[in-house]
C-alpha cells in the first residue's frame, strides 16, 4: 500500500482567529501566533463560562467590566 502524503490543511476557524496557530515544542512549551490577551478577549466574548451561568449578579459584573 502506498503511503498518503500529509498535506498541511488549515482548520476552519472563526474569522476573528484567522491565522491562529499553536505549536508545542519538545520541552512542552506552547507558542502561539496570537498574543494571549487577544485569545482571552475572544474567549470572553464568545464562550459562556459554565461556572458563572447560574449566578444572579452576572449581569452586574458584565456591566462593571464595560465601564
């Protein structure tokens, strides 16, 4: 059987994260093409925190962050 050649295909991602790549070197160090602050900002906007979803004061906390 012939081996299939591996093609580096870019995964489908949100347009805000276009060009995002992560690498893990042989020492386990993670490097990224985006700064961690930009990744965290994206996650805060687009991912619901399961631990905080049942809190009554969540709306107040979100409003305080916007100010």
